[in-house]
C-alpha cells in the first residue's frame, strides 16, 4: 500500500514537473501562438510516460469510480502541487524575466470574478478530457497538439498550470489559494461533462 502511495505521488510530481516546463516555455515565448503550441510538450510527455496529472485523469472518474481511482487522483494532485511549488519557485528565482512576466499573468487572473474563473476552468476541463481520451481511445496525439493551444489561446484556466504561474511569480497569498481551488473545481466539472452525458445516453438507450 505504501509503495502504491509513493508511486502515485511521484507520478504526480513528475507530471507537475512537466507542466512547470510548459509554463516556463509559454512565459519565455514572445509569440503567444508559439508558446501555446510548445506547451504541448508537457501533456505529450505525461501521456506517453503515464504520469499522474489530475486534470488529465479526473474526467475518467465518471466511469472508473472505485476507491483506488479516487486515491490515485488525490495523491496525483498532491504530487502535482508539490512539484509546481518547487519547480515554479526555482524557475522564478533562476530566471527573473519569467517571474516578471508571470506577475502580470497572475495579476490578470486574480482580477477575474469567481464565476469568470470557474467558467474558464470548465471549458479547459472539457478540452483536457478530449485531449487525453483521444490519446487513450484512438492512440493519437491530435487532441493534445490542438486542445492545449486552444485552451491557452482562448484564455481558459488550467489549475495545475496556474499553480506554476503563481509559484514562478512568488504569489502565495490566501486569495491565490482560493483562486486555485476555484479553478480545480471548474476543471473537475468540465472534465466530467462529456463522459457523464455519454453515460446518461447509454443508460437511456438500454432502458
């Protein structure tokens, strides 16, 4: 049991490490379109390596909701969070220009209302589910390569990436903490919409 806990946390930590790299390359690119595309390296690596990213797994809990599935999710989220704080803080210290850009990004995010942040996060959750489900079911990276730039360029909110931006900016306020949990909630809701509707459709069909 302890071995499984350790593995899930480490897999979550590794996923977080990749997302922090995605955050870094996005902040470093002067061209936002290039940065949005380059961010895809994070989810590509996570999917190929089988790392534990909360936003990539939460949608599947609709169909796979055993006790073990919930523990994998929560332990992965813990690993994601620790990695984002550690790597984000290190990047902000080592590359001051990233920290400066991140401060502007974070300031804009915190200026949003609760509802605005929630809605943006829901749409991001939808795209994350689509990207990962296409990879799982069709063995294609098309969803990843397109969905990641789409959610970034649309201004949708990704909770784990936002943790990275906050850590790079050195923003660890109570308001920031509340904001992150709002985005986690939105990502969770969004990722569950498509599989839940599909499940309801199957139940109606079999009724």
